[in-house]
C-alpha cells in the first residue's frame, strides 16, 4: 500500500511539473498513471 501511495505521489508531482512546462501529452499520461495507482490503492483497501 505504501509503495502505491509513493508512486501515486510521484506521478502527481510529475503531472504538476508537466502542466507547468506545457507538456500536454506527458501531463495526460501522468494523469492516467495516477488513476492506475489510485485504483490499485482502492483495490488493496477493499480486500
């Protein structure tokens, strides 16, 4: 669970940096990665 959270936070920080730099495709990919880790965290908590 902790690794998912740290990976989620890393993706979140990357998304913020990409948004500030105007790298739209990288920003969207980082958002998709955040969504993936969020779903994994919900799955772990529900089990």
